[in-house]
C-alpha cells in the first residue's frame, strides 16, 4: 500500500490528484488531505477517500470545521504547524505539495527532513532556493519529483540519468511553452482584462498560474526551477513556443540524440507519474492520435513583448536571493491585477522595481530566501501605489 498525502486538495492540481488516486485504485491510499478554506469540498473528499488525517489551513475555517469533522478522521492544527505535521506523517510514502505560493516552502522542508519523497507542484520553493532543497533531499534520502507538466517531461525524457549527473550528460533542455492567449500579438497588452488573461487556450489551471502563463513568467520560473532541480546552467535551457502543447519538453543528450515527452494537455498524467514513480500505471489520459494532431509549430520567445521572461532569466543568472524577490514580487503583482488594482502591463513593472532594490545576501540560506520573500512582498505593494490605471 502506498500512502499519499495531498496538500492543497481543493485546488486544480489537488482535485486532479484525487481523480488519479481513485483511478489507480487498489494499492494507493490517501493518508491525509489539506485545504486552505474549502471545507465543503473537503467533506466530499473525506467521504470518498476516507483519509486518516485532514488539515484546514485558515484559522476561521478550521474553527468552523472542527465541529463537523467526521469521526474517525483526525483534524490537524491550522496554519503552518498543521501543514508541516501533514507533510511529515510517519506513515506517508509520498507527499503531493500543491499549496500555492511561498506557503508551500515550509511543508516541503518538513517532508524532506522526514525522508519523504515529494511530488512537487508548487514551483515557488524550487525557484526561491531550489539548490538548497535538493541538498536537503540528498541529505535525508528523499526525492523531489516534478508534477508541473514541463519539468515532469524533462524528468521523464532524461530517465536513466542519476541525480547530480544531468549537466554532464545533457547538452540542452528544451522547455516548451504554449505562449498563452496573447502570443499572437493581436491583443494590446495594456488593454488586457483579468477575465481575458484567465482564458488559457490549452490548459485548465488555477488563476495565479494561468496569469503567469499569459505573461510568460511561468516559463521564466520554470527555467529557474529546472536549473535548480536538475543542476544545469540556464544557458542550457532553451524555451520553445509550441502552441499545440503536446510536446511537454525534452532533452538533448551530449551525443545529439533528442528525447521528448508527448501527450495531450492533461495534468493528470504528470500528477499520476509522480505518485506512481518509478512505476507506470494506466491513466485517465486519452491515447495520442498523431493524425488528429496533424502539425506541430515552434517559435522563439519574444523577450521584449513578454518582459517577465527576461526578468526571470536575469534573476536566475544572478542567483542568491534574486529569484526569491522575483517570485514574491510577481505573486503580489498578479494578485493586484486579478483584483483590478493594476494593469496587465504593470506586472513586469512592479517586478522590475523590486529587483532593482534587491541586494544579495552575504550568506545564502533558506532563512535568507524566506526573509527576501517577505521583504519583496512589501516592496511590491509599495511599487504598485505609484501606478495609475
């Protein structure tokens, strides 16, 4: 029996993970579920999956839920304490971390230090301090398994390479991007409204990652994530705009052989692979039909139109706490845009203003990354006040 903890079970990744576990059937058991405040959905999931533990992050929602939590299910404390407890349960075999933003930083560390393999859907920790997390994983005999479609595709394409040897075996990593809803250049970016940016042409995702895809910040964050996860320099990562989104990324070996992972755009496949690794099981993915596909197109990214991609590349090359500042400032800017407080084109403006004020830490540690994240959020709010809409 493989015991699974799902952190963020009410989000897009979490709900797909629940569907994948139900599909896997015998041999896979959900040990614990965690949500922020979506307790109605949590009750449904408890009824279906019968987990031994549940956690509600939001204090107010937790107070209300404790009176209706089903008997036989243990309710863990709210906030960071309970999230870390769920991530480090002794009986857990793998922890799916799909908690949005920097909140996922602490449970990732707790899981790794408990020797748990982590299926990681939350890219922010790997952006903020990925190299340090990889060191923690190695130290405690744990593995970080990517859930994001593109890093998962790299992981699958490079199967057989041991951790720590990717740089010597690979000459390039091809990181594909759909381009989002505005890549064709027909839409004036300064006129983009939240409802337009939330209409992704290929993927059904949560609001934050969907906006990141429309600015191409998501691809910049993935470049940093892949750099840290696989230990390769950014110079080896090549972004390809691929509108059909069936090649999810791939690698070029030092002998020139190129291997890519191809499937329809469906997050259930990379989620399930992370949960079943190193095995493969029948999934809910529909079979590939190349005749239906007909064609595959590729283009170089436009770094000037999509300024966020260049900002991410610059921050990744600087390293230290700069990716932390990038991630935090972007998270605030996206939130402000979704609330209608700034323009779509203000997102990179805010991120750039914060990066200009960022200073490298004398000693780059997990604590320094967390402190920079906190500081950058404040600075991003300040930067937004000087912008008019």
